[in-house]
C-alpha cells in the first residue's frame, strides 16, 4: 500500500507568496517609473505673422532745376529730381567758406573767437563786389569784429565782402583759401563740388543737389553754424541790423540753411527742417536749385517739405501679449508664446516688415517665463528683437495622469 507524502502548508504558500511579491514589486516599479520618467519637451508651433501695411504720399518735387532731399539718420530716404549734373550754387558757396574757415579757426559754442581787424584789402572788397551787383554790408574804416560776428554777417545777410574778408583773414589770401577749400572738399568726399572763390559770385562755383544735402548735414553738425543760420535778426556793430535772407526760417520747422541767387544759378536754397514724429525729433535736409525767383522757390520748398514730413510714420511691429507661437503637451495642455512688450519703430517712406519667431525647448513653465524671441526685419531700419514669454503656466499634470498614461510623456 502506497504512502501519501503531504507537503507542508508553508511549502505550498511559498510560490504564491513569491508570485504576489513579484507582482507587487513590478507594480511598485511601474508606479515609480511612471511617476519619475522625464517629460519630453512640449511640441511647439509658430503662428503666421500679419505684417502691418502703410501708405505714404508721393513727394512733391518741382518741375525745374535739380532737387535732392534726405531725412537725416534715414539714409535710404535720399530722393532726387531734375538733373544730376553740377550746377552753379551762388551764395550757398558761403556755407563751404564757413566750414573751411572754422576747420582752420575753430569756435566752440558760446565763443566769440578772435578779433578781426578789417584792413584796406578787405575794405576794398566792398566796391569790388558792389560793382557786380553783389550783396554787401557796411564795413567802416577801423572796424573790428569777432570771428563769430563776421560769420553772422556773411551767412545771414550773405554779404560778399565779409565772406572775402573772412577768407583772407583765415588763410592770408583768396588764392590760399581756394587751395584750402579744395583740400577740405576732398576730405569730405564732395567730389562733385567745385569752389573757386568764397562768395559764390563766380558761376563756376558748382555742386550737385546730392552733394549739397551732404554739405547741409555737415553745416548742421557744426553747432556754431547751426546757431548762426537759425538766427532771424541781429545787430552787429558797424554792419548794422542784419536780417536773415532765408524768408522760410521758422516756418514749417525750417531752421536754415542758406539762400543763393545768381543769373546763372537762378534762385537756390539749401534748407533744413526739424519735426517731431513718433516722440523723436527728425531732421530733413534738402537743396533746390534753378528756381525762377525766391518767392516761388519758397512755395515749392514748403510743398516738398510737407510731403517729406508726411512720409514719416510709426509702424507697430507687435502689441504686448501678441501670440507668436503655441506650446502643446501630451496631457492636452496648451500655452501661447506672446510678446513681452509692445514694439514700434519710426520709419520713412514705404516699409516692409517680416517676422521670424524662435521658440525654446520647454517642458513645464510659469506664466511670464521667457520662452523665445521674435526678430523683426524692417526695410531701411535695423532689425528689432522682442522677447517671447508664456501667456499662462504649463504645470505638471500630476502622478495620476502619469500612472494612467504610461510613458506617453517620454
């Protein structure tokens, strides 16, 4: 008779216990692994940028002579009309004289400078220039004026005898001035400008309208000249009351610079005007040559300046909080990448704008955290970069989502 061997209960329970423990270990391992597995970065997509549009008026150029105009600090704004050849510039020549003399005998703002004693040679210029119907100012015997006062009479009244006297004083002779002017023009790159004498009574003093725009910018960059050409009226001992020959001064923002009149040149004006646009001061410099007379030329200059001023406009690149992209997570959470600040630029003329957004790799984030940038490319303007931030927080979905969505975030 066979004998039945009974296994101890503990021996029967041991495999079951081991199995249960193994399952528990696996379960715990899963739960731990699922809870701590790192999230992959949220998917990111950029939005399509709608560029701002603008319309600007055409410039109002005259139908004669030669004209050029440019908004300073907006180099692509240079516009021209008429011929491009050198033309006689009449008394605009005196701006060159002032700059060349001040290069040799500089003055600081507020300084009067050295005293000039007008000798017999200088006094003889009065009759010389008057004989050819040139503008002159009194120069009594024994007169002494400061360099600054002499500049005032030359530039404001356009007195030829004071221009010649200033050149003789600074360089010793008119011939020496001629050589100094040639050298200065070369240094400034004014290759289309010729100056044979300091007054402009010689029709061979020539320049192009574009060269004159550059000359006007150089004049305004000199604070002494800018102050003189912007003065309407002054009394100078010996010379009397001096009134600026530029009748547009103070109108439509005009702050200078120099008139010119000669049979061969017609009516000419080197002009500048300053406006406030978009919270900034902007300056326009131009030259108009070959007018019939100064009354009609002044009207044309005003019309042109208004059209140039109307071409300034502020372009809004982005508003604060504008969306440039979206982050999406596996747990169906979304947050927009928005511009941190508003951004706008002052431009001149027709402008094109494009934008390219770059989004960082993020997984979680808090509201306002920087998550990228958007770079705006603006025609005729430096690029502008604006930071992008999270519009709302991207929070951890919690352990329960991780457990019920195993490894979906990996």
